[in-house]
C-alpha cells in the first residue's frame, strides 16, 4: 500500500484487528495515538523490529550481503532501462531469508517510533522518544539510491505526509507464555 499517512496506517491496523476479531492495538484521539502493548492485534512495527526483520540474521549492509542489484530490489539505479520510476507489485523480487518481501526499496515503510537520536546504552527492543514531530520510515524506496536502502538507514517524515513512495507493513504481537 502506498500514498498513506502514518495516521491512516494505524487506523488500518485497528480496522484489520477488528475484522479478524483481535483487539485493536491503538486508541486514537484525533492526532494523539496511544499503543496498548497488552493488546493482541495488528500494529506498525517499532523501528528496532523493522530492522531486525529486514536484516533476517545478517550483519551486512543489505540482507543480501554487501551488495544489492536491480534484480533484488526496486530502487533508483544508474541504468535508465532498469530504473522503474514507480512502485512494483509485492513479491516482484526475492524475499529475504525469513521470507519477507521488499524490505529494501519499493516504498518507505512507516514505523511506530518518533524519530530521534539513538541512545548510546545497550538496549533490548528499544523504542524511540515518547514524542516528536516526525515518525520513522525505513527501507528506502523506488525513488532513492542504494545508500538509502541499507538495512541500517533511517529516515523520517511528518505523520500527515503521504506520498507515492511511502507505505507500511503490519506486525502482529504474540503472547509470551510462561514456562
């Protein structure tokens, strides 16, 4: 999905949760959105979850290694004949080793987090600042070069923004069972 604001993405997550008889994750009061972390429903991934899923166990620049080519992702390449200039249908390119498609390129993907500096302390599943002006987007798009498609590349935009190269993917929380 493309041409969607961050607010539309969280609203979609709630609607999909309701449709599938799951608990909506977000409480939405206009532009104030609260995440109920105990709810089991669809949601946007955190920035850390997004990068973890993108990397799929790798530590290289891309989940394909240190190189990416026009057969691996949709991005602004040097070849006039291979630069597609638009979003491609999902599953056009091979998935990463965890079976996730289009983690590099195609569209930027909204994440839950507000954009801000990383903490220098070691963290497990970090979540960004509690407030801000822009939300994190990850993955690069068809309109950006390889530098912006790296697994670690961060970008942001205003949550009201929608564009032809910005979309989202959903995450689903799981219940952790006690031993």
